C-alpha cells in the first residue's frame, strides 16, 4: 500500500506541475530559418541530444520579424503554462522591444539563462571594391545613403553597430542605408550583390566566406575570431566593439519545478564536451549566466540599450 501511494504521489506531482519529464521541447525561434537565432536553437538542442542530457527531442517553430518581437508575442500568446516551451532570445530582441515599443516584452516570459555571445562581422560581396575596414569607413563617409548595409531588424546589434561606425566616420546617422533581414535571406542578398555590405554574427558568414561568395573584412570583438582571416575593428583604429548574446526563456507561467529542471539540464549541458565542441564549431563564446543573475542582466540590458539607441539616434 505504501509503495502504491508513493508511486501515485510521484505521478500526481509530475502531472500537477506540467513539468515535461518525457516530452519533446517546443522551441520557438523568433526568426526565419538560416540565421543566428535559428542556429542557436537548433544547435543547442542537437547538443542536448548528442550529450544525452536531454533525449526527448525537440520541435521547432520559426516566426520571424520585427527584431524577434513577432515570435515573442506569439510565444506569450500560445505557450502560457507550457513547461516544455522555450523561446530563443537575445540582445536583438531587447533592442526590438524598445525600438518597436511592443506591448509584450521579456518580462512576460520566464527568464532561464544567457548561453552564448558572438561578435559581429562586416562582410561584402566577393567582387566588392571594399577590401578593408578603412575602405568601408571611407564609403560610409562619402555617401552613407549609397552604401546599402544589410543586417537584422531595426534597433538590434547590427543596426546599432552601423550607427556607431557612421558616427566614427563623421556621417549623419539619419542618412545610413540599413536594410533589415530576418534569418538567412541576408546571405542570398549579399552573395547576389543586392546589398553592398552586411553586418551580422561572424558564424552566419563563415560558410559563405569559405565558399568564396563573400569576404569578411572585419570583426567587432576585442580579439580576432579563430579561423577567420579578418582583423578586428580595433586593429584598424576604429573604436567600436559590440557583441550579440543569445539565450533561452520559458513560457509565461512555467512552473517552478519545470524552471529548475530546465536550469539543471542547461547546467549539465554546459559541462559536456559536446557543448564545448558546439561552441568551438560555431565560433560562439561561452556566456553562461543562469537563473536570477540572468534576470538581473535582462533588466540592466534594457536600460543600457535604451541609452545606446538614444545616443546613436535610432530611438528618439
């Protein structure tokens, strides 16, 4: 009798919290296929499976647009109370919420953790006359409107980086020609010469650069990105450094038990050789920051990006 009661109690606990002990994760990716958020979601779940930390599988939904805020709104609307639902998030979404003044924000989710950081790169078509960071600055200074530069959504890290480069060049920020893309479309536009340059995470450009279709002329970190033959902006005398962190949040109303379960899973993943290999292969930095510390970080990011967007003239 005691055994039967104990097993019934365990079963009731599992059902009552909705914590997914044997259900696939439902991952909302707030961008179209092929971009940085898409890679973050899919490669992270692949590492979970490869490391056997979480083997129940995952389904993915791509919902791009408006710096991730369309996917965010859909996630908040449809995933409430779902302990298996995860949303890929990042600095671009923080900027998008501020820029678009959306009614839904990350405060409406259950913050879990920051996981990676990646520095941006500037890329140009293979046949571009722009060969160096200095060439890019010169073109921006000469005619900022003529230099079409692709990137993620307005208000994100790519947009802010271009605005900072324009300020360095002495060009009016209001005249820059920033073309927003969601997901992998930016690669086709750049490789096809529909835009003259692009700013995005270095990992998103790597394969196209290795194929010879585009060239990476600079990266935005403090040191060079391993495996890329490109200088940092700092090396070129351009004082612009900007990163692009990514992480995960849970659904609104995620149970405390499920939140703990997911944080434990991510902690175990973080310690595996499979995850370390994923970081290396993708060119990501380890930026692991879980739980309450991540929640505090989100609050500071909102304040920092509000200031930054105002300083560069994107936010009035």
